[in-house]
C-alpha cells in the first residue's frame, strides 16, 4: 500500500492557484523594488536586498568575538581557562550575571544605533534581532523571558517608542523566547546619563525601576534576559537587575547591540 494517499494530492486547480500566487508575489516584490530599490540601511548604496548593510558598512562593524570577559562581555586581548574575567569585572562586579553585546559602540554600529534610537530609523530592527540572536546565543539558551529596559513615561511620550522594547519584540519573534514588555517600569524620571561618570550614572538610576504588582508572579523563579541598545557602564542594567532579583528572578543576564569598551567614551555617551 502506498504511503501517499491520492486524496492528499493537490488538485490541478489548487496547484494552478498556488503557482499563480507565487508568481503574483514575485512580481509584486519586483515592482516594489523598482519603486523603492533596496539600499544599504546606513550609507544608502544600492544593494540586492532590503533591510541589510552593504559589504563596506558590514566590514566597518567591530564585532565582539571570543576571548571575552564572562561577566561583562568585554573583549579580552588573550584567552585562558574559563571563566575569563576582565580587570573591570573584578574592580566593579555587576549586579547581573552575564552581559553580551554584538559589537563595540564605535563607527558604523554607533551610527546605526543613534539612527535607531534618536531618528526613528527602524528599518534595521530585523537585522538587529538577527545580530542579537547570534551574539546572545549562550544567554538565550538559558532564558525564560526577555524584558526590555523601560523608558520613563514622559520620555516615552516624547520619543514615541522604546527602542529596547522593539528589540525585545523582534528578538522574541526570531528565537521563540517570550518577551514581557510590561514586567518592569521606570518609576522615577532620571536625568540623561550623557556626560556622567561611572559613579554618577549609578547614583542617577538608583531606585529608578520597579516591578509592577501584577508582574511579580511572571518574574518569580524565571531566568531573565534584559534587552538594551547600548551598555556603557552597566549602571542602568545593574539597577534593573537588582529590582528583578528582589522580585524573585532566578537569574538576570543582559544582551545589547553595542558596548562601550574605551573608558574615555563614557563622558561622551
């Protein structure tokens, strides 16, 4: 007896409609590309697909690869027996478990993040999600829940969107790890972190976050992965981690698009 049931075979009409649908979609894409040709999302050079970078811009990203600090995710000059710890992690142990970032916050990545964060340039969101999935594979494998670093309601009203929430939502779609966009809120408006020292940043965000009463049950016992655009000193992520751990989270790790590696950058970012 054949394992293929003739009743399951598509009818000639069904096959014809499927071919027609594929042909229509292909032509629609072709027409769309004629009207809005695919260009690099940074330099606008013509390329073959939408939502990606040209080769030159891709090569301009300083991706973070091993060896790196197990706690802070900072690149290290040489490897050794794991876990590897940077001098910064030993001097300033973070409140969270581990942090990872896609690239250094320099050059092309800095331009992309600033466009995404300040100029409403969301066409890179899909690419960012794929980058985060790759850079954070180790953390995502352990995560139960993705939580974006929240904006205060006044800043959210002004900016109209939270870039970390967009990243968390797209990363959830890429990985299947659930995102909870309301499990953490910014309870106190803080001044901008730009130009502040490491200690000033820590003081600025102290007690600035809270877990809403109805969200505590969703956090208790969960392994949380905080999602952010840029890690500078880790002060904001540390403040979030303290609150989540106090609410019963079993583990809190962090994943970001970029990380400030050069201490001289802190006062400028």
